[in-house]
């Protein structure tokens, strides 16, 4: 063995294929005994990179451990050949219904999923601005309630949407907004939950946020939001789900965010440009 000819010391392979190694106490090493070999650094770097890659692969495998594709064995759930069941607020992937009863979806399946879809869509219809006009209200009641319940509610609902009530919202006796202003009333479902199901009956709760108010410059009733839970007792009638009874309660409401309220012009534009959805599980 001999000291490196270049005076730096260290391990390296010369063009002849011979390896020269620095002696620990070599006087020719100007960096002293603390000088590390370049091959040692390369080995440590390679080990570090391999370690990071292994950890990354392990992390990805852990994150995907609970998922499975349709038709594969789901050992974690103990159900061979089936994907895990959808969570309460997760979509099932089933297409929305194609039928319409006026502007309201119809033809829901006689399943828990179908009952949830019906409840969500009925909540949207009953919370729409069409409920503030007699013709739209009567159409909605006939479409979503059982025939007997719809007939029973017609008079009481007409009384509830009285000219006095409409005036407090800035509307005329027919439920129309003043010129230059837009009235908005929308129900936006956040999730659904089956409380009971079986024998052609279902009890489904819809957690939703709502928008209501008069958009436009000078409005005395600006658009505001609310949070409620609407529970429907559904019955299978005439080949579809219909509401036999319903109740509402406030909340649960999240903490208000830091987004500043938009001006009347921006809200009016949003009301004009953004439409609603047909909801399905």
C-alpha cells in the first residue's frame, strides 16, 4: 500500500485498475486522519436514497390498505368479491333517476339508496322559491307527498305563505320579487341518513344548508344562510317514494368561516348564473 500520488489521500481506482489506500498516519495527507473516502460517501448516499424509496412505498401501501376495486376480495371487510359499502355521505356511483314529475325527479328505486335520493330531491323542491308561488307550491305538494297528505297540506300551506308573510320577505302577494331584485330560496343537501327502512316504508333525515333572501341593491332582506335537518317519513306509493309526514329541526351548524359577505351585485349574478342539481346516492 502507498500514499496517494496526488497528495490528497483517499481511496480511488486509478486507470490501471490498482487501488491505492491512504494510511491512517500518512504524512502526505494534508487533510489529516479525518478525511473520508469518496467511495464511502457514495455508499451512504445510495443507502439513504434506497431507504427513502422504501419508506415512500410503505407509506403509499399503508394509505391504500383500506381500498379495493369492485370484484376483488376485501379481506379487511371480510367480504370476498365485493367493494366496501359506501359511507353514509359517500356517493354509491349509481346514476341519477331519469324520470321527471314536472321539475322534480321521480322513479326512485325501492331501496335504501332510492329512499335517500328521494328525500334529498324532495327537500330541494320544498325549499325552492317555487314554494312561494301558489301554482308552483301546489305542483310540488302533489309531486312529493302522498295524495291524501298533499290534499291536506294544500290549504294550510296556502295560509302559511300569506301575503303578510311574503311581504316581510320583500315579495308581492303572488310571490314575485320587485323589479331589479332576485329572490333566492334554495336547499342544498349535505348528507342523508336512513333512520328506518323496511316493508315499503322508510325514515330518512337530510342534513342541509339553505339560502334565502332578496338579492339586489337596496334589499332590506339580504340573502343569508341557515343549517337544518329535515326528516321524512316515506312510503312506497304508486311505484315511487312519497312523503307521508315530515319534521324539521335546526342544526347541526358548523362554525362560521372567515369569508367576507359578498355584495348585492355579486350575489345577484350568482343567483342568475348558478343552477341546482338532481341529487342521487
